[in-house]
C-alpha cells in the first residue's frame, strides 16, 4: 500500500488530506483475475471515506432508495467497471439473470448523472459479489 500525506494551513486552520490506494487481486479460476481497487480518501466531513471500483456484469436500474420499486427508479448503471461508496441493507432483490438473491444495496453515482443512488449487489462479478461488504464500509444513513 502506498500513502501520501499532505498538510496545509488555510486561514490558520490546518487541513490534512490523506490518500491511500490498495489493489486487491484474487485468481478466479481458469487463470482469469478478478480485481477490486480500493481508494481511501479524506476530503471533507460530509464526503465518503472510501470508494472501491468493482465490476457489474449486467446493466441495471439505479434507485434513490435501496429497493427495486418502480417509484424509486432514477437512472441506469451500465455493466462494466464502476465505483461504489458504501453498502446498506434494503429490500430483498432477486436477479433472474443469474439467480442471486440479496438485500445488499450499493451506493454509487450512476451512468445517467444521478448522484448517491443505490443498485443491487446481485449484478456484481463473482469477486465483488463475495467481497463487497468486506471491501466497502457500511453506509451511514
């Protein structure tokens, strides 16, 4: 893990910004590598303390609350590499595409410009599905 620490003074108040990056890599059968990049940051009291990049294997709706209700649908998160801030428990969701069930929802910014929205963890790749609640902090709601 590499770290850098920057301390500055602004109007007599010391501000400390710490950044750390950690790359976790596991081998996911047949020589394929699954990875999650974790980047910890401290910027302001209201910003997330950490985010992690993980891979979604299907496009999915994003929601303003951790549920799959049509009324909370606000946009889309497309398959591929995305970053996530934290996880929380919400409504149970069944992903018919892969048969997974979960009540874990991940907070992110979606691909249709909606901020701080939730998506189900059921569409993560195998590594993310097994490790998301270990990699990410629990959301403070």
